[in-house]
């Protein structure tokens, strides 16, 4: 900092640094938005599919096609296989 002060270039150095930070900040905002939307969409589909699986399992148990233990085991197999 003393070198910059010695040549009276503080204002130019500060404005250059602010410009570099502004570009980095804008890029970070865009990247964060893209990552957030992508991860949010992925979680939306994941939880929606789990809800559909649980709903379908409840229908199968209610109609007597399978008992609760078999349905729960099948549900866990589907969820773990999806990981």
C-alpha cells in the first residue's frame, strides 16, 4: 500500500480493484443461481417420486395385494437403488 501511496495512485488502484470485484461478484451470483435452481429441481423431483412411491404403497397395502412388511421392504429397495 505504501508503494501505491508514494506514487499517488490510490484512486486508480481502488477503482481497478472494485472493477475486478464487481466482475467476480456478478459471476458468483449467476453461478449460485444456476446451482440453486439445479439442486432445487433435483430435490423437487426426488421428493415427488418418494411421495408417489409412498402413496402407491399405501394403495397396495389397503387393497390387500401385499402386506406392510413386503411393501416397506420393496419401498426401501427402490429408494436405495435410486441412490
